[in-house]
C-alpha cells in the first residue's frame, strides 16, 4: 500500500453524486415498472446492485490502482475469453448476443470490458509515456483496444464499439497524439460515417450491422412521417412524455405516457423521458447536473493524479460516463439515433451499474494516492 494513501483524500462529493444518481434511478425504475408484476423484482435487484456498488467503490478505492495495472494481461485475456464465449453462446436481444444467464441474473461482459479497456490502455500509456508520438505509438494503443472492440463488433454491438473508440481517442489526445494524426483520423471517421448513412438510406446491406441498426440510421436521417407505430414509435412517445412534463412535471408516479405504458423500455433506454415527464424540465436538469458533477470530479482526479496511469484511468471513466449520458439523453430528445447505451447510474441494469461503480472505485483509488488533494 502506498504510504501516501489516506481516507482523508477520499472524494465524498463524487460518492454523494453517485448515491444521489443511483437513488433517483431506483425510484424512477419503481415508478416505471409500477403495475407490472413481471418487472417488479427489478426494483429490489437494482437496490442490491446499488448497495453492492457502493461497497465496491470503497474496496476498489482501498487498493492501489497500480496493482490492477500489473495484472493487465490476465485481466485482458480473461475478458477476451468471456467475449469470445459470449459471441458463441450468449443470450440474444435485438439481434445481438449481449449476456449470459446466471440463475436469475443476466451478466453482460461488455459492460465490464469497458473498464478492462480503460485499465489496459492506462497501462500502455504509462509504459509508453517517453516514446515519440508517432504512428507506431498510436497503433500500439489501437492494437490493445482493437481486440475488445472487434469482439464487441461481432456480437454485434455498434453503440459500445463507438463508445470504446471515443474512449481510445480521448486517451490518445490527452497523452499527446499529433494534430496531423487527429485530422487524418477525423477525416477517415467522417467518410466512414457518411458511407454508412448513404448505404443505409440506399438499402445496401452492410456487414457487421443488423437490419434494425441500419433502420435506426434511416429513421433518424430520413424519418417517415406516416410511421406512427413502427420504428419511430418509442422516440415519438419519449418526445410526448418530455413535452407533457413541462417545467415541474406531472408528479411522481403520475406520468401519463409512463404509467399507461405508451412509453416502452421506460426503465432502461427511455428512463430520462420518464423522469422528465414526472419531474419536468427541473428533474431532467437535475439529472444532467448530477451526472455533470460526477464527470467533473473524475476530470479533477485526472488533473490531480500523480502519474500518467492515474490520469488516464480517471479521464477514461469520465469519458465513459459523459459519452453514455450524452448519447442516451440525445436519443430521448431525438437529437441522436436510438442506441442501446443506458443512462449511467439511472437506467436499470446490474452489470452496467456494477461496472460503473468499479470505474468510480478506480478513480477514488487515484484520488486517495495523491499527496495534496484540494477538492
């Protein structure tokens, strides 16, 4: 244990924001599944996962994050084995293999793969911190990330592939990637996205994309105004829910779209719309502010980190939370295409919540091992 380790440096503001977000999420899940006996057990499960997550934050925070970096190889290859097994034997949803069934629980290795990718990349950038910032340096990071990204792409799970790519890009940026390489990557990415959109609109089948994924792209770019109960139904109901909430909302447990079940997957993908309906613009703003505080504290931890690995871990977790939140909220407001990314700490999901808590535990480990914390 590092001699500078001190519980006095523990970031209780970050913990408080986590507890607030998780508590609000559990309350909204209770409202969203009210009257549905099949989904009622989800409330208790989410409470258990939230409590387990808080314990994990303290446990992981008490362990020097550099110990996990020393175990990066077995962690990485163990996760690869899980992802390979998932691709062949996992349970499917929306055309993608996403989880294992373990008793009454659904284990989603992809959620934990995000944290593993952050650990492995942090280890790489720590070791390679004195190397020239050339293409060889960049491709080294890409190579480590590509194993996990490819296995997730084969599920296929495009939204999490994009998320991991963004995390990789942010890590490259904060570690000094050259601007000319950034511009090249942006150009390639723009061409790729444009090609995906054009081919989807033209009805051309794209490998590694499921038909429903291409339909989501088409419905976002060129929506059919006559499609009232098809592919755009969920988005339309989400917009109605957000609009019905007004400034202060219709009241907890009284949201029309939510309680009458017009709004589907309201406890997962569209929980932001359900929250905005029952608590209004004020409630939606409080969710955004709370998640913003969490991201800010993670970035602050990166600024105060004593080494490259700690800074990279903290920025990786910050990017993970920010991107997932931005995409989910954008989807609820019809600003972005529909994706399967949940709203961090708010949406139902044991694996997702546990993985995020592990990430916060790593950030707390970075925080507690800095000599002078000024939070």
